[in-house]
């Protein structure tokens, strides 16, 4: 696989060298932002948002500005991609004006359609299957934490995700497997990752030497350096009639000080927004073990690394 980036769509489309280069570049841009303040001079990025956002919108908009570029927000007033006009036409039109397309959408099919029919790089800012920008920012954060974890390289970190098997856990699992990071996915029964995603991650883990553990047993979490969690109820489903049933089913999987002690973990991560006292306790979220705002800031630097790599 070439190390040249054409798009940033899904985690399994990047190899280890590409990921390590992006992590290194993100840390470099973060350390010396003025060196890159004209990296996107004269460039414009169209940002499609089908779903509401805080961190993704702000981190892309302000990040593009810090690189000397221009960001244009295209919100929900245009409706879901493919309804008002074909995704192919949308992609071709935007390619006439923009130098890149950032898309936060409901369906991965929309991401693929934009990349297939557009003539500019496309960045997946979240879809139903992947959240590669979040995972990249998380591994930038872990790279920064290596000294405090008493680790010398990412491949020596043990990472567990606890909660709903979703787009965030998919991207974390695939990126961990690619980088050689031992990864444990702990989910309630009925909320496991898709079998095809697990198969992809297992193949990557076999290649990198990472150990991939998939379980529904909290007692099987094992020793971990870092525990990661996300909301149990996805955005848009907050008023679901079975919310109480879901919360009861997930209750044993709450990330709290007791679970951190059980796993001997010293760092907790969360992609936010957090539903405090559900997937994570307020006490733990507000503790020194949490690096949630470091993760949030690193969304911008990680995405800037992707933009610089795509548009250089």
C-alpha cells in the first residue's frame, strides 16, 4: 500500500506507516502551529453536516483557519444527502468549488459516494460505521501519554473499550490492530461489534502482532493501561421508549473507579458528549485520570495533519 493519502474514509484503508506519520505530524503541528499557518493558504474546504456537532464542527472550522484555509459549513437545511439531489451530483458540484470535502453523515454509503464521484479529497468526520478522526485524535493523545504510562511506544499500550459496540469502537479497534496495540472490546450481549468489522480487525491484528479480545464478560477485562467509553444511547435515540431498559442492561458496564482498579488502569478516555452517571461516573470523568479534553483538543491537531497530508 502506498503511503500517499488520497482520502481519509475508513481506518482499514490506512497502513501502520501512514497512521504513525499522521500521529507524528499532528504532534508536530500542535507543537509548532505557526510553521503551518499558511499550509492551506488559498484552499477552501466544504464541510457537510447531516448530524449536529460541537467538537467536530469547531475543531475542523478553527483548525482549517489556523492552517490559513477557508471552511464553509453546509448544515441540515439541505436535508439528508441523496434526497434533494443525488450524492454523485452533490459531490461533483462541490468539487467545482472546494479543495476538499469534510462530511459528518448518517451513512457510510454517502461517504463512499462523495469519494467516488467527487474529484477532491474526502474526509470522513463520522458515519454509522466509522469515526476515524476521533480514533486518530485518541492515538495522538496516547502517543503524548506514553511517558506517564511508562511506555516507550504505542504498541506496548493495552487499551480496552467498554460499552456499546459502535462507530467509535470500530475505528479504535481497527486502528489499534493496525498499530499493534493490544485491544479489548467489552460490550453487553446484543451490542457487540459487527462480525465483518471484527474479522477485519482480527486480520490486521494477526499481521501486526496485536492481541484482540472480544468479550461480554466484565470479569474478563484483564489488565489494561487505558479504558475508553462512549455514550450508551446514540445521538438521535435519546428519547427512545426503551431507554430505561437499555440503561439497566448496560449498568454493569459503567466505567467507574472500581472498574479502573479491577483493570489496574491509570487513564480513562471518552469521546464526548458524556452522559454522566450512565456510561461513566462524574467523579471519574472529573478526575485526574481522565484525558477527555486533551482528546478533544487533539481532534483539531489530528484533523489538521490529515488536511495537510491530503492537500500538500
